[in-house]
C-alpha cells in the first residue's frame, strides 16, 4: 500500500521544476492583479478641460437668456421720443426756414433763375394726367396693301440681281458598293468602315471563295450589327464565280481552312467518307451526326460532289 502511494506521489526532477515554475507564475499573476486593482484612477486632463469649457458655455448662455433690469421711466420717454421724431426731410425744412431768417436786420432774398417757371399745375389725380396725354393724340397713318408694297424697294431690278446666275447643286447619287468586286479602299468609303474592317471583309471574302449573299458581310469578325445595318442599303452583290470545294477529294486541312467548317467537323466528314464512300448529293451530308442543317445550307453554294 505504501509503495503504491509512493509511486503516485513520486515526481522526477523536471516535473518538480515545472510545478514550482507554475506556482511562481500563478503567484506573480495574483500579485500584479492586486497592485493594478489598488492603483488610483487616472484622470484625463483633456476630458477635464472639455467639461470646464462646457460649463463656461452654459453659464454664458444663461447670462444672455436672463432678463435685463427694468429701466427708468425717463429712459422709456426718451426712447418714445426718438421713435416719434420726424423724418430727415422735416429736419431739412427746419434748417431751411432758419436759413431764411433775416441777418443783421436784412431779410434774405432768394435769387431768381432765368428759367421760365412751368405754367401747368401739378397733377392731383391719375385721371388728370391721362386727360393731358389725350389732348393731342397722334394716330399713325394707315397704309393699304398696295401703298405698303409700292414703298418697298424692288430688289429684282438691281444689277447685282440681274447678273446673278442660278446655280443648282448637283444631286449626289447614293454610293453603291459591290461586295464581290470592291477593294478595301472602296469599303472604306462607307460610313463606319475603317481600314481594319475593310481588310477583314476582303480577307473573309477570299477565304469563302466569294459572297453568295449580302448577309454574309455581317459575319465578319468584330463588325457590329449596327454598322452593318447602317451600310446595308449601300451594298449590292453581283453574280460571281464562287470557289467550289470538292468534298469527295478535299483533305482534312482543306476542309478545316473553310471559314464555315471546324477541324472536328472536317475530321467527321473524312471519317464518314472513308466508311461509306464518296458523297453523291447534299442529302448524304445530312446523314452525318454533328453537322447541323443550317451549316449544310450555308455550305451549299461552296460544295461540289464530283467523284473523280
């Protein structure tokens, strides 16, 4: 029994050092917490200053709101007298009367001007002014149509008008561009078609072997549909000899070079031709899984089915 208890209470040297270190750390934490709790609270000086400023503003506000002391009755009379004083014109009249008082026993005589005095009386009513204006009314002379026309100068009889030649502007014909014959410079004459788009149109036409429909111009890479719709009235197509592609003898590279065919579709066509023999018509192409009907219809003008 004692041996088993000793086994549980036996610690190695490293375990004893760890236990002592743990106890010391725990005691240090407790000591630091006690010192921190007993430390007096610090006051922020800025907070104290803000509180004092707020208190000072409150006192100033109260002093402004508080009613002033009652004034004397005499001061009220003075204020009333100031309010009832006449206008500045009255003061000017009083000074004028004082100026007219005789000095040294001689009365002041006003100088008379050479200007004639008005004989009319001032208007007392609005109706008087209206009547005075209507005493001698002046009515404009009415002119007839013939008199007014005769009073105008005749510009058609001047020498400048007689020597003037009527120059009519020539009517500009709408621009028409043949998409199978036009060069890159001709395409650039269309509004919205620059050097880049014109070069792409010509390159696409050469890769196809010629255009069979005007709508094919809209398939040019990067050409906006709005630009195509704007120039479409100026486009025309002439019957051209399209470059045909013999589907029975063409290699995979020749088929994949066509803009409408991908290399996967070319590989499918070659595999089907090797398994089932040469194609006889367009209906044989429709039997191939992976070729859509729209694609076959677009390829129709560019295919031929010669077996030799």
